[in-house]
């Protein structure tokens, strides 16, 4: 899976939400740093070339839809982040969040309970 730019990722989130959309529909959903219509169209075509998006043609217009599921992307994204930033260590990732106070002891206990139940 090819890495996405921040803007491409933002557009994918919109397509996952809408499920099917024309460029104008995606443009309506963008709240900050709204690109020009032609720029957005190019970004969506790039997503298609990368294999994230497909389209149905209606004459000269195209309705786009995600090919890659959000969960599939999330798994790849997280695996890459853990590999690249935590030396492939889930323990390293969790300890990072604990040190940054992004996860509480209670949440860690809940995670342990989930792990124990899945064994």
C-alpha cells in the first residue's frame, strides 16, 4: 500500500464517510484549506492510480468510491507507524503513550483484560 499525503488521507476519510461521491460532493465536505475543483479532481485521480479509489463513469463525470476499506488502511498505517517509530515494538508504543500521559492505568488494565479474554 502506497503512503498517502495528508490531503489524500483527508479525502479518503471523506470518501469513506460518503461511500460514493462526485468531486463536487467531496469539495463540499472539506472545511479547511479548500482546494480548487481541478486540484481536488487531480488528487482523487492520484488516489485512483494508487489503488485506493475506483470510479463509475456517467458521461463525462465520474462518481468515486473507496476500494481500500478504512480498517485495512488503519491496520497498514498503524503497522508502519509501529515499525518506523517504535522499532516494531508494541510495548514501546504503549510506554510512549503512558509517558505522554495519553493513556491511563485504568485503560491499560482494560487492555490487559481484553488480551486475557482473547487467549
